[in-house]
């Protein structure tokens, strides 16, 4: 297991799914973990279950991001691991996407993630690891996912530039792009049996991924064993994007 003893890790959207699984993995590796979320009860319950710290913050609101960075710095000091994970999923054909849906997805997935990175840069330790949670949607371009895929493709572009800008401080910036993973978000999509079977049929390994498998990859990228890896996007999708 990767040792992250006494490292300070911040995970946005850490009360469920991949964020929750990663908080568990980083905690088990010895890190001091802080999870965030916009639902106070949900994030506090998750933190209690995981034995980690929590802060309430809405990634779509810039003032919340600024307050979060300031509170983390004040309460925990410099950050060694930053997982920008919070995101939302909305699917519809391009002709049916409304401005409200467009803004909602972009405000969280791109603008919110962008400014989370921006505001946390002064709080990062030299040699820190930043991981942006992207998606294979940015690679395989699924119909109905235009805004979601665009938000993640934009994030991947920022990841590469951030890796270059922060290299002088030995801060590594990478993104992780899961394919279909069994999480709360997948359940909320309400997929019927036929759609689920079609999705599984598009995956060479013929199953959905597990949140814990994505968490293991993020944990590896967080540690010293990945010290020569930056500016890379890691697909973890059972071969779906091949």
C-alpha cells in the first residue's frame, strides 16, 4: 500500500461515490483527509463514517471556494494532495439543452473545478499532487453528453497547462477519467435494463467499474511512487475508449 502518512489531502465532493472511496483509501494510507460537499448533513455523516474531517462548500460558488481554501489553510496548513472531484451529470441532445442546464454543468464541472485549482495553488506544498476527476466522455464523445463531455475536455486542457505552470514547484497535476462506474450518480441516472446492458456491451471487460478501483489509481498518483508523472490523463474504463 502507498504510504501517505501525515499528508494533508482535500477531496471535493467527498461524501459519495469516487470521492468517498478515495477518502477511505487515502485515510487507510495514513493521510489526514478533509472532504467537502454542499449538503451539510451528507458530508458530515460521511466524514463521521470515514473518520475524516469535513467542510461544507459548494463548488459552483466562487465565494465558497475562496472560503474553503482559507479555512483549510487556517485549520490544517499546507495541502499535499488535492482531488478536485465534485461534479454533476446531465444528459440531453444538443437541441434540447437549455441555458440553465448548460450553466449548471459548466459552473460545477469546469468553472468550479478551475477556480478550486486556482484558489488552492497558494495553499499547496511544493511537491504536492493534484488530481482532476475527468471522464471518458471527453474521449469517446457519447451522444447526449455534449455539455458534460465539453466540461471534462476543458478540464483536461487546463490540467496540462497547470502541470507546466506548477512544474517549477515540483507539483504534479494529472487527471483520471473513469468510464461507467457503479456510484450514486449512476443510480440517479435511472438507467433501464436495456441501456445498462448496452453500456456494459461497450466495455471490453464487460462490467461497470468500482469506485474503489478508481480510488486505488488516485491513491497511486498521490504518492511518491508517481513522482515522475505529471500532465497525464489516465483512462480507467475497462477498455471502453479503445
